[in-house]
């Protein structure tokens, strides 16, 4: 099995799924997984994309037994390092009369195409140079005339079997005699992919179905080279919710962007596996990587397009977050707070990336409790700072003006609850020094209840409004210690204690 990306951009969900399916099969069958970098498009390929591809694949939990970074018996594994191999095989094909030199210029070809169009013929190569005398052609090449090398396509339809699409047949006319080496000397994708897959002993070619129409050319090449044709499996296109081909327009599509959003690799891997594959019998959707390795089969991959469902990915991510150790989640969550507080920290980070801001152990510990408080309510870790907004930003004026809070403020008991609660907090010594415990808080709230007769939401909504600025939010038991501890820490943004909040609220209300 192999994954053969072109390093021309970021790894996207489509390619990542291809990589995953190859990997699952390789691991299931104890096969060999090869990573090959297809960088013959020199203008668009960049080394940094290769590094990123490797990082993204590793982040997804994939590995390979042979590749540019790990070596292997059939290397090199980067196509730009294999040009002599391609040259040698092209000369062999020429020598055996299975390929021929073509001296047509770009201009000639364009004119041919235009003529074909006006005569309502398919714009395929006319085969003009096929009939040139081979010795004469060789002479012209030796004399320095620019020439491409074309494969001679046999005069019969080309058939192959695809594990996903079944038997496929292309008429030889559609294929025409493809160029395998350009006049610049650069070999083309359809040719090098065959040389590499054959020499690297690939038994299964699993890739996106955008390559289905390339496959007849490749099959013809295997035949010309006298090499066995591998098994093919072309995976369906991935569509966005609007049933258009998934693209940047649909938002996040690169693996890096999902990682940045705080999607866990096991959730993304699980989701990618379900794009076009379903296990036999049943509607199970949550799989560990080991279970996927065991259950996966190409026979159960569907040829119809898969629709990328963000909600399902988020659902799987919530599950993965719940399953993950809290230490891991705490560690992954920290950079999101750092980034959110970035403006305030940029001054003193000394140019260090904000992501790894050197927090003190006490602050790290405090952020962990913030994460544990808020993580049950998020789909992705990057939503945490937003959920934590009320911890860092307290605005009593805004809370009083918010349309959401209007109803709470009109209840008959609200004024009394606010008044009693305010007095109690302002008179409490522990609350005034940022040392209020959840037990003491509960005690004070119970006193307010007894004194005002308010209970349930009539009691809790106004109190929550004072403390958080909103009538709904996390449980006080967990929240109070976070506010109190936060107020005692040195953070780029001061966290108001419960006492400070009550004070600010009273002041805003008095205005
Ligand atoms: N380099 C090709 C691509 O990224 C790979 C095609 C193949 O797997 O054969 O589309």
C-alpha cells in the first residue's frame, strides 16, 4: 500500500482519508505502508509542504514503513530523486518500440486540437509521429531537435477492475497516445506513478476517484512495461453539505485547521474512516483505531460521494474529549487561553510564540480547573476561551442592559435577592479577601433564600447574573473556587473575585 501526496499544499481531508484507508489496510494485512512524495511538478512543489504533510500524517497517528524520512529497500522515495530511473525505463520502451519520439510543437498540437473541434472530433492526439521512421526519429533527436516521448496505446479498449467501481472500460480513442516524457525531459505523473508503484512492489493502489480517468493510461503502461497490474480502488469524492465538491468555501478542510480548532486526531481519524466506508451490519459509528484496523474492508467502500458532516465530526470529537485523560486535555487546552490572552501578553512574552507562554505551575493548575469546568460544553477545544470569557471580562453595566437578562430583573423577588445577597457578600470577610469557599457561598445563598422566600430560578438567576453577568452558566460549586483562586493569581488580565464582582454590580446598579 502507498500514500503518494504531491507537496503542493496542505493535507486536506480527501487526501488524509486516502492515507488512512491505505494505512488501515496495510496494518490489517500486515502489509508494507509506503510514503512517496510526488514532486515532479517542480513549480508547485515545496519542501515545506512535504514537512507539513509528514507532520499532519503523524499527528493523525499514521506511520509508514518506507518513505523519504525513514528510507527503505526501494528508495529513493521522492520522485525528484528518481529521474534516472524514469529515463532508463523510457529508453527501454523506445528501444522495444512501445513508445515513440514526438516532434510536434505546442503550436502544432494546438492547431490539431482546433481542427478536431471544428470537425466535431474529440480533441485527441492525431498520432502523427507514430508513423515516423524510428531510426530517422532517433537521428533527429541526436541532432538536438526537441522531442517528447509518447506511449503507443494498443488498438483495443482498456479494461481494468476497480474494487470500488467494479469493471471499468475505456475506449483506446479516449486515451490516445499519452506523453510520458515532456520535451523538457520531465516525465509526467501517469508515467512515473506506474514506474514507482511497480518498482516499489505496490499491490493495491487506493486513491481519490479524480484519478479514475488516469488509470487506463497507467494500465496501458503496465502492459507496455511487461509488469503486473496492481489492484485499484478509487475512493469517492467528498462533498460539502451543499453537495458541491468539498473545498475551502466550506470552511475548514485541511488537517492543520482541524488540529488548530482543537479536534482530536482520534476523532478526525474516526470520522474520516466513515467517509465512504461503513462496517458490516449495524450502524456503529464510534471506533478506536485498533477496531478500525480490524473492521475495515475495501469491499464495503461505496462508490457514491460522501458528504462531509461537520456536526457528526463534532459529535465524535465531544466523545473523544470525554474519553481522553484530563491531563491531556488540560495540556492541549492551554495554548487556546494563551492565544486568547495574547494581546495582553505580547508585551512580556519576549517574542516567544504565545502558544507556549511560560505560565507558572499555579496558573497552569488554575487553567486546568477552568478547562474541567467548561469542557463539557464545547465541541472543540478552541471554543474554551469564548466559554471562559465571563471569567476574564466582567461588565455589570452590560449585564444589566442585556436583553437576555431583562426577564430576570423584572421578577418580584429579584430586587430583594440582589439586595440581601449584595449585603452578605460585602460583609463577608472571606469574600472580601478572595477566599470565599463554595461551602460558605452556599450558606450565604441559603440565608438569602430564608430571608426573601425566593427559591429555584428566582433565587439562582439573579445571583448568577451578579456573579457571571448571565443568568445561566456553570455550577457555583466549581465556579466560585475558580474565581477566587484566579483573583489571587498574576494573570495578564485580572480575574475579579466574587466579592469584586458583587461590588462592581452594586456600583453599576446605583447609577
Ligand atoms: N500525487 C497524486 C495526488 O496527490 C497521487 C495520485 C496517486 O495516488 O496515484 O493526487
